[in-house]
């Protein structure tokens, strides 16, 4: 087997325990950092909020990486050696099923449990397909659905209902998130698995009222001996 396989979409495989020295308790949620920029990994993975990293050929190109098996393997090794990064998702490529399978096998050979191979699903209802084959993840693209006239929030919620209705453990991994509010809306509907870019990640920490309060607290501490 390919280890873990994600459709674009979805993933076969079992949840692995982290082999890292430190594994923060995040509850049942899984948040992924969606970028191939390794400098962003170094900056944001240490926050401890992320379960792993997601990439695809487009993100590799944007980051200046070659889309080759050797390069993706190199990136996967870096990612999985980072404390707190439990999974690395990368996408297989190729014009045929056989080509895509072979690429996926090579990409995942370093660590079949923690390297997740993404493959596109082309049948009409991806949710039923992914749940039917026992995929670990199904990754709807929220922003792209909205761009094409669909109600992305409702579509994601429906996919979650399909997974629940089929008695499947498939996680709905919401991708193409354009703003924090959309993610919050989905969390309020019971969803807990997301991948988002570094800009969205930083938005999670940007609240002016909190920043102002923290500055006030620091100033008070300094006035009362906190700097000593």
C-alpha cells in the first residue's frame, strides 16, 4: 500500500504516534501549515499548534523547489525532523494511475506512516468515494468552491454529514482557507481539521485588544520591578 493516501482530497492509513521528543496536547483537532517555504516552517511550527505540513506542486513552484522525488523527499525529512510535526503531506503526480502510484510509493518510502500522499479524485461525489474507500482525509477546497458559485461552508458541512452518516472516520481537511472567520464558522459546526497558509496562521495571533492589554501588563510589570 502507499501508506497514507489523501484525495484532493483523501488519505488511506492509520494515525501514527509522534516520535518527536515533544508532542503538545492539541485535543482531537489537526491543523496543518500549507506552504513549501521552509523559512515559514521554522517560524511557525514551533508555535505548537500544527499537526503537520501540507504541500503540492504549485506550492513547491512558488517556493522555488523542483517538483522531483528527490527534492520532495528532502523536504519531508526536514519537516518530520521538526519537533511537533507529526505528518507531511505531498501530492503524487503523473499522467496515469500507474505513474501516480509509483511516484507516491517513492515519495512515501522514507516513512510510510507519517508521509501522506495526496491524489485527486475525479468521480462526481468525492465525499462518498473517499469515505467508501476508507480514506483518512478528504480535502475540499473552500475558497475554490466559493469562487465557482458554491456555498463552500455548506458543502464542507455536507461532506462531514456524509462521513458521519457512512460511519466513516474520514477527516474533512478543509483547504483553500482565505480568512480566519470562515475557519471559525466551520469550527462552530463541529469541524476540526484544516490546512492554511502562513498569513492565515499569523492572523490567529493578531488581535489588537490582546496586544494592547499585553503591552499594558508589560509596562506595569516594568514599573513594579518586573525588569529586574
